[in-house]
C-alpha cells in the first residue's frame, strides 16, 4: 500500500522479465536453469559395446514412448531433420512444453545424449542420473542445430529421464533424432505397491499423507475414495479441498515408465470439524478492515479517527516507519497540521481510539507501506523493533500490529530454499520479533499481515532466487513468516491489487480487477500449494477465519479496482460455491473472515461505496 498509487507492481516486473527471454528460472529442476552446461568430468564417448537406448527418437511412430506436458507436443512432417517426422512443442502460459522419456541404464556407466533442435529456446537434458544431472540448450536456431552432453550414472542408478523443453513465452521448438548412447540396463518393471501409508493430523479441509519410498518408482499417484486425487514425485502429499467432519479413504500407487503398481492398503481418515473461534482476539464472524491515513495526507484527504464509520471492524493506522531501513527503530506521529489542517490533537486521537475499542473495534499500528522499508538484518535491529513498536502500542493503547512490508523489506538469501526452515536473517529476525510481541501482549494481541501477491501466491511458481540463483529473491518471501506464525496470525489480507498476472492452482494466469482474480488468489490460501512446484514443500492451507480479501476502495486508490458486483461474485463463489465462473475452487468456506481495503480515506472520498457494499452483502 502506498501514500498515492504504486506504479511498478512487482509481479508485472516478473512477467516482463519472463517475456524478455527467461531471466528468472521457472521450475525447480535442472532443465530450467537458464545457463548452458555439460557435466564436468563425464566419461568419454561411448565404447563399441554401447547401444542406442532412446525409443522412437526420430518420432517416426508419433509420440510413442514420449510424454509431453499439457498436450504441448505434436508430431509434424515439416520441418524434419531426418526421416519423415519430428517433434513440435509449444510453450504456453506456465507450461515450458516438456517432453520426456525414461530409459533403463546401468549403474556407474558413461552415456552420451544428443539431438537436433530448431526454432525457439530448446533444452536437452537428463535427470535422475544419480550423479550430476546435465543439460545443454540454445536460445534459438534458424536451422537444425545439434545439442550434445554427457553424464555418468551413479552406483545405484538403473533408469534416467531424458527430456527436451522450451522456455516460457517463447516460440515453439522442434526436436528430432534424439539419441542416448551407452550400455543398456535391465528392462524397467512395474514397481511394487507402496507400504507404510500414514495420515497426519487432518484439518477441516485437508489430510496430509506419507508413505515409504518404492524401489524403481519415479512418481506416485494418490487416490481418494478410488478416484485419482493428485500425482507427486515425493513420498508425501496433502490432499486438499475436503469437506469438514467427513471420512475419506486414501490409497497410493507407485509409477514408472513401465506402468503403475497395485495400490497400497487403504487408510481411512475423518477430517476435523469446522473450527470455532478459540482463545485470542475476538472479531466479528465477517469483518471489514481498513487502513486510515493517520500520519500523512494525499489526494483522498485526512479523516479523523472519530469520523471513521462503525462499518469498520479493524482500523490499521498507516504507517509506522523506520528511522532508517536497517535500524529497526519504528516511529509514528499524527499528520502535521501544515499537511492536514483538520488533524485532531494527540489527546483527541487517543480518546477516539478508546471509543472505537469500547464499541468492539480493533485499532492497530501498521508498519511499513511503500515508503517504510524495514530490514531486520541484525539481532540489534530486531530488539529495537520490538521495543519501539511496543512503545507505540503502549502510548496509543492499541490492540495489535499489522505488518505491511513491501519493496525490498523481505528477500531470501541465495540457498534459502525451504520456507519451513528459513535461514535469511531478515526473515528469521522478523519471525522472532513478532513472536516476542505476541508473547508480551498475550492471546488478545491482534496480528495481521498485508503482503503483495508477489510475496505470497507467486511462491507457487518461484521461491527466492531459486536453487541456482537468477530469480528475484523477493518471490514468495512472506511464506516463511506466515507459516512460522500461522498459530499466532489473526488475519492475512493479501493485496489483490497493484499486481501483475499470477498463476493459480489451475496453472492459468489470472488478472486483477475481476472476481476471477480474487477467487483464484484466495483459493490458493485456503487450499495450500506446493512452493515452487515442489510437492515435498507444501504450504498448508490457512483457516478461513484467518483470511480476508484485500482490494482498493476506489479507482483512485490503486490499480486493480474491482466493481462491487464483481466483489459480490467473488464472495458468492468462495462462501457459497455460486458465481464461480470458469475457475473451480477446491472447497467452500462460509467462515471466510471478510474484506480489507486501501483505504478508509479513499472510501470516504468515493462516497463510502466500498463499506456500503460490504454491509449490503448480508454478512451480518
């Protein structure tokens, strides 16, 4: 949120970088690393005893032996390198047009992988080698160009996966005469059925599952009540979108290129009951949250605390800001009279806060905003943050704290790839500071967060700088903070505005300003998602009473204003499963907490349209 309107939405910057030719890595596997490489120290070319291992490498029998993502691959008769057919694969949206084949190999053996490509970006590589996975690539080729790389298998490796793929947003590529030369392995056999299927603690809408690895398996399929629920390459998964207080039966099967195993013994699990509010700060079942420009003026004008209508259940004072980016020393003062002629006195302001609280409202200090960059890079900054924020809360008698860190306040260091165990100091210190504040003020302390989509939902595709660097290190950077504090978090209201296109769980991009965007973005929070596409690193769903939708109050307040009728559609879909449009949610959440807006001031400027629309929806 800014004092006026932000002009460079972070997700739009990311989209521009992708369109410019893949400046940001887009998957968590070696084939997406945008730098050419071959395996150092790989063995010399194959000996005379070696043989061709690729099945249908010239695509003369269609896609036999090959698997292409999302129908991205097709066999064509022109152009071809040799023979009469070749592969044409077209990247689209979040799909890089990956076509793959798993082949049997021998342990501790040398292999040479090659193929001919032309057209747009084209990658050729091998994964699952047991040593260092390898690939090579070309950004474009007007005519057929040969790609070659080598690798050595590990001491226990019996199969590898060969693949070719393109790059996001680039033209189609062609591939032909793909070849793997080396000693052949034993034929791949269907793996055994998994064992040890165990369910973790269920929530009202999800069940976590784990099982033992199966020798020879390259993936697993989870079944719910006999129907396929999801696929994963790991030995754990969380099935989401379930109904509360309902029993489900789960099984898992192992898969590889030979087929699918028999299913495991079944496990029956009953989801938890719909959670009711427990100890902690009490809010209305459906709350309206608004930011009040208390320390500055802009085009919307200054609104006195006493003039905030009763529609607003939580009022966030914007903003507490640091004395410097890294000091951790947060200060708050009312807008100067020279800037806000109608500003109240400090005593009048404090009295108005008490009156709001007496009426059951919550008043918080919001830290950050566009101009308030906060980086708690040291323990000293962390401790100063705790003491200075406590001073503000105590002076004004506030109910809690809102974290609105934007810009470069949060980013992940290279190598910090697991949101469950962060190592970056600015992340670790913020988590520690918020836990300290929560412990200091007790269970009634209200803790809310207002991240941008770039820092949360974008984590479905990208997380930090990625396993090899090159991505924007801010991508998904709020996830470790939200996850660590999920038991203390009162509300998360992501800013569904000033955002570029974001991919939803349907693997389609969604654009701000419509019901579709709010439905897709909120469904991600209430369903959970694999971070950076890694099923083993699943961000669990939040409880619906912890989630509100963030929107601009008027067209003047920020990019992505959503008309009232579209807001109603979004609420209908998420809470009643009606008006959902083309996006299908993974559940229905009548306990969704409500709406947040930037801002109270802009809503007043716009004739209170936003708050009147909230009241008219029939929440209460």
